[in-house]
C-alpha cells in the first residue's frame, strides 16, 4: 500500500513477499532521481550473487544477522548494522545460523506459508528470517545476477561493517542519531544513519539531499506541510530534495528509523 504526500514524498507499506524476491521499493519509477532502494527477505537460503555496476551500494540489516561475501571477502553483519560495497564489487548474503529479529524489529505479516510472519519466520518453517535494505547510488541498470563471485575486492577500504555504538550517538535537539556508513569507510555518495525520536513532533524543515527512511520500531506521522500519513514498523518513507516535512513520533516508547541519503553529509543539516 502506498500513501502519496506533497512534493513527491510517499509512504510505502511493502506488504508480504516471498523470501528471495529482490524488490525495488524506491527508484526512478517512483520519483527518485539520485538513489534507489531494494528490499530483500531471506529465509535460510543464501541470495544470488548481485552486482550493481559502478554504483555505491550500502546494505542495512533491518532484521536478523547475516554473513556477507563481498568480491571474495567475508564479513559478519550483525542486526541493525551497515555494510558498504564499493563500485564494481559483487556480494552474496547468507542468513546467519539461528538468526532472528531482535527486540524492536518487526516485519510484515504474510498470508501464505511461504511468506513472512511477525516473529520473523515463515509460517510453518524453522529457518530464520533476515531482512536487508539495499541502497544504491546511482542505480544504472538495476541488479545483475552473476554465476560466480568475482575476486576484485578493493583492499584500499578493508573495513566495511559499521555497528550501532551508543557512545557515538549525536544529539539533534531532543533527537539522537548515529552515522553508520559514510565517507569514513569510503562511501562518497551515500550516508547511512540510525535515528532515535522521542514522543514529539519536529519543526517543519527540508534537506538539500534525497532521503529514504525505514521505520524499525514505533509509530508516528509523516507530515508534508498540511498533509500527513501514518507510519509504523516496516514503513518505507521517501523524501525528495527540498521537500518540507516533519516526522512526528506518537509512541511513548519512541520511534527508531534507519536513514539513507545522497549527497553524503550530516543528518543534522536541515533548513
């Protein structure tokens, strides 16, 4: 289900999907000009080997943990961590054994035995679920599936995984954020962050970047001037550059989001 707001902003409830289906949820067809975002749910089996050409690619483990092979190098990706993939590299994602969503992680309920349930498992299945957000900038021709993993890992940027670290949280008014993947690990085009929002409504503002938000937990309202749309765990929000907006948290326990934006910079820059 999609809710359209002013200026090209929208809220997307992706609904139930079959595990292994790579779905583009933000892209040129939906109005984005600079970044695209894909959603991938895996249930036990590894993904195909994907490559996105000469684009920057950032993964985010929205639910569960995984082992990710990047052009021959293997990285462990804990839940709610980010992983950076350099232009020209390929990757394959394998759910970690006994991986399951942590507290605060939710996924959309499936209606059939091969779709996903709220506890993060396929109904009737014993394998764990992982949910990965794949953000690409710029997207050229979508994902290519390779038959073999290339051996072209860029050793100039050996550190690729960034985990949540409470000591690195930065305040922005009554809200907090932590930058995960950014220029520090080589991402020149996209910044990835975790945001924590208390029961409150931010003043209306805009950014000089194009942004995608994924709601990890909590409920709230996205405002674009006088229009609003409800958001909850699993909601995807797209915000075009310069669009006035305000994200309101209506949950006493707060709202937690994962954000990606381009051009790269600080989440605190707003106008």
